């Protein structure tokens, strides 16, 4: 298919088999609204269930990731409440969530979107990976995300076998990247540097029985504050992080050498072999002996 033949707006259907994949995409598109436009959205190519009048708003039956890559405008959370949205903002719309939006007439905007549904996506939101009260994620203009939207439009236009699975992967990746960029934006540079420094200290002193309290002291931070920041940044506590690294090293040793379990335990700072076995099984599902039998 030639680039000139690709339509920028595509609505898709999915089979029962596609739905079993856990994610299906129903629309993908890109549209540039020029400044001083007469009407928004343009009355073309949009099915009734997706079309809306900004003054009345709408509710979708599925999720949608709306990305503003140029210009600015207004997003309405209710007929009375609104906020500015601008380039670099990702809007995550959920099923049955009332909303409305429109570009600023002075600037217009370029919007990209992908709509999807499915049990896999339901679980992402049900398990609180995303704040229920947050709709706008200010992640900045990311070239890699723009490229994913462009690729999704191309794949949707070609409609080859397996395109739903390809598009599902793109939707899932965009959602994950939104979480990644938003999550890391919340940490200022100084805090990031401190946590990164802490991770280096842990790795360099892993075999010296270093404690989370030791690490906090080395980066001149109270332990309670260090533990809070570390968990927010990495998703796990400092103690958990240390244990994970030790078990990772234990797995490497057990699978690559004939060193016995007791020696591995003491090497990694576990004075009690029974405790080492308990921790190892907690992280791997196997005892050290079982793991060695399988992988050595």
C-alpha cells in the first residue's frame, strides 16, 4: 500500500476469536485541526457511536488514548468543569466516562487516538495501575509514541491477517509507555539521582551485608523517607530489592557451577541455610536444591 493511499482515520471490526486475545482495537486515527476552524469535530468518517458535539459531550463504550501532539485546547470533565490540554498531553478515556474536548481556535491542534477494549485492559484499570481520578497525563511529545500511532494507522489500513493482535500490542505498549513517562516525570532530577545512587551502592555492596538503613545513611537521607521514595520509584522496598538481587545472583551461581547450597548461602550473606532456602523459594517457587537439579 502506498503512503498516499493510507487513510488517517480507521474504524475496525473484530471477530470472536480476536476478542479471545484479550484486547481488540476498534479505531485508530490522526487528524489535524487547523486554527480558525469552523466546526469540530469535522463531520466526516466518524460513526455515530464515536461522533460527538463538544457542547453535549459523550460516553464511549471502550477505552481510548487521545494524544495531543501539536497545539492546545480544552478538556471537559463535566459540562461545568474544564482544564487546558496542550501538546504532549495523553488523555486516557475509560468506558462510560462522560467527557468532551475541543481545540483552541487560535492554535488548532493535531490529535492522534487509538480505541480498544477487552478483559486484559479491564484488569489493568481494575488493579489500580492507573489513578481513577486522573484522566490527563502530561508526558510530553514523545517521538516513539507518535511513531507507534503512525504504525497502528498503517497496520489498520492494510488489515492483514493478525492485524488485531498487532494493534493490540501497540495499544498495550502506548498505555505502558504513558505510565512510564508519567511515573518518572513525578520525580525531580535530584531525587532520581539519589535513588539511582542508592541502587548503585546496593549492587556494589551486595555481598557485604549492607542494609537499607546503611544505604539511606550513605545518601544522607532518613530511612523512612528513603524507603518511601525508593518504593515509589522502583515499585519495591529497599529490602525487597536487595533480596531480589541476591536471589538473582544465587540463581546464576546454582545454574553455572557445582558450588553447594551451603556455600552459596554464606557467600550471599545468609547465615542460616534454612532461611536462604525459604527466601529462595519465595522468589522462584523452587528450593535451591530443586532449582539446581533443573537448571545445572
